[in-house]
C-alpha cells in the first residue's frame, strides 16, 4: 500500500510504501521535547520504502539536535514536521510523522510512549537501521494537491 503525506502548504512531502495495514503499524510517541512540541507520532516499516520529496526545495529545513544523528525535516513556510532521515553504515533510513499523512488512516494503531534518553549514538544508529524504513530516491508517487 502506498501512503502519501506532506506539509500544510504542499512544499514538501513523502511517499511511504508498506505491506502493513495501518492498524498493524507501530506508532511511537517519542517523549523528547522536539517530538512533544510537534505532537509527533512516528512510524516506520523496515520492509517498506520511503521517499521524501520537495516540490519547493527552498522550504525544506533539515534540523539536527541532541546527538545530531538524524535530519528532522520541516517546512520553513508552514512549519509542519514530516519525519526524519538518517544515514548509517547500513544505508539511509527514515520515519514518518503520521500526523502529516494525507489522509490520516482512520484505523491507526494506538501510540506507545517511547523514550530514547541515554541511548549512545552507536546504539541509536543500529536501532534505526533495524527499525526505520529504507529511504529510496523515488517512488511512483503522486503528491497530495492543495485546493
């Protein structure tokens, strides 16, 4: 199944492909201050594929904090947080913010509060390579259009 998402103004987006039904997705409510401030709920599928796109690249902001091991992708025009991507020795991986899905599936699994406080950078990289979705350059994807 293919799912699309994007920011409010349509400048940036993503295509997420997974064989899992939304009710089977692992939804994580990270407890870091960034994710709580954005009311982010993250999901990924290690067997899926993910592509981030910028229809207006000037508005793509890559923000790093904490250990600086991932780029958190935001729109500079409307402020929406789309997801994050990281480069590890095993490849490039990403997660989506399910609140940026268009439309948001009505049957999403309940979120689980998650904390990664105290996790060393090497362990974080390894966890992401195992649990996050492989990022590809492109998917056959039609972005959601704003009226």
